[in-house]
């Protein structure tokens, strides 16, 4: 998770690799001012690039997170007794 390391995130039920470009957020994360726990979500803006071939088949897809607004915990689940 240092430098230009790729992060693994789940998007639409699939695990994908992304770059995080928000340097201010990364600095706070590396200084341990931000923690991410299992099942947390990132409230973030991203830029997605998709490249297609001549017959419109997807050749590649990259996602870069440009700004992170915060970390959101999972929704609270009500316990049934």
C-alpha cells in the first residue's frame, strides 16, 4: 500500500485493482490517522477508462480513485431474538 501500489477493492461484487491518486488521504492513511476495517466502504470519486477494439469488445479497463471523502462502516444489522 505504498507509493504506486495497487489496491484491491470490491466493486459491483467483483474484486478489482485500483490506483488511489488522493495523496492527502494516502498520507493520513499511512500515518495511521485513518483505519479501514473489514466490510467498510470508501466514499470516493473515481475515473474509469475502458478501451474497446474495432468490434466493440472490451480490451482493457482501469479505475483510478481520484478523491476519497471518507470511510463508511457497513450498515447496522438488526439482531432477531
